[in-house]
C-alpha cells in the first residue's frame, strides 16, 4: 500500500494587513468587539489586481522549495478555492501555466472552508490508486472580493491568503507496522449536509443572479453546527485509527473563530498547547486557513517529523471533514 507523505509546505499572505482599529474607521465595530467574539486582530487583503491565482502560485513556489521538488516532478495540481479568478477555466490551470508544466491534470475543488481537507482526500486517493506520485495541493482565497463591507457581522471575519503542501507516494517502510506508526496520511473523513444552505452562502452566481454576490451568514447557527460537526469528525478519525485523543500531537483546525476552536478542543479534552492558532493574524481565509496554520507550525519547528497531526474544517454547504496524518 502506498502512503501519501507530506514532503513540503508553503504559504503566501498579501502585503496589506488590516487591523481591527483600521476597520473600525469605516465599519460600526471596535477592536474589543471583534477580539472578544472572534479572536481576530488582523486580516490580509489582496491588492488591486492581485488574484487568487497569484496567491496560489506564490504559495506553490514556497511549498515546492520547501519540498526540494521541481515543478516538472508534479503529476497533479488540486486547488481548493471558493473565489476563483474566473467562472472558468479552473484557477489551477493558471497556476500550472505559470509553473511551466503543461500536460498534467490541474483542477479546482469547491467545498468552501473545507476545501483543503477535501482536496487532501482527493490527492490521497489519486496516490493510493497509483495515478499520481507527486501532488501539489493548494488552498487559496480572495474572500475580500465577496464581502459586504457594510455588514460588520461578516466583513470582520475574513481575509485573503494561500497555503500549499506537496504530497509524495511512499511505500510502507515496514509492511506489518500499524498505519498509525507510518508517516503519511492515515485516513480522511468527509461529510456534507445541503439542508443548511441558508446558514452560510453567497447570494449570487452565474446561473442565479449573474453576479458574484456577497457572503451571508447566520453566525449563531453556524457556530452551533461547527462545534458539533467538528467534534464528531475528529472522534470519527481517531476511532478509525484506534487512537485516543491524547495521541494527537497537534490539532490544526480551520481558523474561523477562536471560540469555535477553543470549544472544540475542550470537548476533545485537548490542552491548548496542542492546538495551532493563527486566526488572530489573518482571520478566516476559508480553504487557505488549514494549510496556512500547518505551514506556520512546521516552519517555526512545532510540528516535527513523526508527529501525529489532525486537520479539520467546516464550511458552507455545510461541508466538513478531517485528515489524520503522521508528519
């Protein structure tokens, strides 16, 4: 059995960082209000003319350098995004063109904030099926383009950014060793429930309004479902691998809201020192938030080879999922 092993990661955040104080000059809010309810202090905003593909490409280059892999070695590119450059073609093909590697498959995946988790699951299955050896998985968003900047309940939450990882297939080092002792992705778990569309969605699209639309959210309902669904899918991942919660070295959650992250960790009885937090620095970057948090913890030395990491996210749809892996 081939395993999908993480061999590199990278990130890109737009240069402009907007503080709560700056936001409060144009929106009826305050730093105290935002921090108390979300834990967010800053968010990055893409420059005029800077597109999702630009962010994704920069993160991809960073990840490839981290992995020590040339772009020509890639067999597949999967880009998770809810904010593509255009309706079509896939933003992943623009990244592919800039990397100079025509011919290999490249496509976008849309599961909103769960996009990167879904993309990892797809990449893992390509590798296990023997259809790809080296895969670039990217999460990239320019959510600032679909925010109603007069709605303080949503515009304070989101930001722009991109994160990426490189996966490579490796044979099990010891065939009879349990999966939990081998490097790579142990299992992936994906879910969706379309009945909750109206709780988190964008009020536009090519076949409905012909416009991009703005993000709309019922915060309290999303919070309730997020804590329940994320706790459940984490438990599912642990049970599937016959592991206790204390086997997790690092929880790398979707960086949506500090209160959701804290509540989920408490329900799992995970100490705060095992949770990677970056929400204060860049807010909710949707599909980019998990790879951004992952890269931060890898580059600062917290996540080391052999550590068990659990990544999870929930987004509009609702979609949610988890990936359990040994780094």
